[in-house]
C-alpha cells in the first residue's frame, strides 16, 4: 500500500514533539555506560518541584475506588468548579486531557484545509502540530529578541487567517505580553479571526501585569479563547487536566470533537480538590519567587544573560552549544532542556526548583562554563 497517497498529507509536515528527558531514561543511560550518577533532578519540563497538591492527592486516592466506572463525559462537577473559579457559566468552559487535548479539539473546531494560522517563531510547538494535522497553512511571525513581535503578527493576518496563537507568558522564553499591550493587540485583530491566548503559565505572572482576559470574554469578546492547565501550579502534570474558556457556541462545537471519556475519574476529583487548596498555591508561588530570585542573582554573578521571565522557568544564554551543555549537566545528574529547536542554539531552559536543586544547578553550570575558558 502507498501510505503517502492514502493518509492525511498534513501529518507528513508535522515535526514530532520531543519532550524533556525522563529521569528513568537518564538512569538507564547511566547504567548502560557504567557511570554512577548522583541523585537525578529533572529541571526540564517546568513541573512543580513541590509535587502535587496534598488535597488533590487525597482526593485522587478516594476517587480510585470508582476508577472501574466511566467518568462523567463532560466532567460537569469539575466544570462547575472551574466556572465558579473564573466567574463564567459552565457552558463557556471545556475540560480536556491536559491543555494539549483542548488545543487539539480547538483546532478541529476552527481549522479547515487552506485556512491560515499565525504562529510565532519561538513558541509551544503543538500549535503548529494541530494546524498541520488540519491541513491549515502555518504562517510564522518573527520574534523581537526574546519577545513575541505583536506588530509582525498583525502584519501576517490575511483574509484567509482563521486564528492567531499567542502563548502568554511564552514558552520557551518566559516573556509576558502585558495587559495594556495585549488589549491593544486584540482590538486590532479582525473580529473574524480567533485570538487563542494560552495562559498555562499565567498563574506565575505578576497579577498587575497579566491581562484580565476573563473579563474581556465576560464583556463579549467572542473571538477570544483561553487555554489553562492544572499541570503547573497544582503539580498535576501526570494526571493531565486542562481547560478552555470561550464563547458557548465554540465550546459546543469543540465538545463534538472531544473524546467522551478523556479525563479520568481520579483526575477530575484531584483537580476539584486542588482548586480549593489555596495553601499549596501560596507555597508554590512563594517557592518560585525565591528560587527565581536566587537563580537570576547567580546567573548575574556568572556573567550570563537570560530572558526576563514571568513563569516558573528561565531561558538562559550559556554562550555555547545548548545540547552540549545539557549533556554535561546530565553528568551532574541534572536534566535541563536545550532550546536549539526553538531557534536559540546557545540557550537552555531550566525549571525553577527547590532550594537544593537550584544550588546544584548553579554549581554544575559554573563548572561547565569555567571549563571552556
């Protein structure tokens, strides 16, 4: 059979997503090579270093008793809880198996063969993936250093443009489009074009700078869609709970494309409990602030540059090949993320960790940087 002729041609244009290296993979590599690694610390995937919300963990264990049953298809109780948290009716929210699944449903609801979507050069790669899968044309907009160039995004919009994708704060740079700039940008986008505002890292941004996008939707912004997640702030990356916020009619269309049982019973109950665990949220944000302060202070001491971040990670310029730096960090038992595939060949992305993790990273990076002199 000629698979090229009988399969979706858009899939052939997709670059496979490469996730951060798992801890077990590095340990297996160490065993195969006969090297003894210190305790491995993963600082590559922006996971919560405190783990999962304790309330969520307890709820998940209780819910496991019902894991033999199918979950409620539309996750009504979780959707009600999320709706109460954001202050919108449940009909304007959709829950998915991580924000990735919501992105997938959104793409299926919006995009058609021949449509265009504007995607920044350095951003989360799944936007391009769903566009290619739907056979839409990906139109790349340039970066202004570490920042998304909003003016260039606007220039790329044509009569065929169906959507613009804006990750804010952006992954992998960590930079923020502040509220005033975002509102001006949104007002200049034609009302026929959907503005997809990925807020997965918005929980870490300064509240006074972050745009009040929910209020914009409340005031009638029908072409604005928000992406959010329980993975980062609540430490639930492995349970896969994300959600979207937008116009009720668009949510209804997305629901038709969503697999009916995609969020498990334990995941739904854990997410409901996590939303109430304000103590864990405060601990997470406090740990992130202290860790970010320490890392930036130490990077300044080492004479290194980094992108201004409003997230739980830093994109830093090591001044040398990022893959080589990550390989050498692994020798110290630290997993970081090379940013070469995002267009920053000398940069690595590192998650803010616990105090001991951050100190280990700085000591290792200092040795690596000094060894090249």
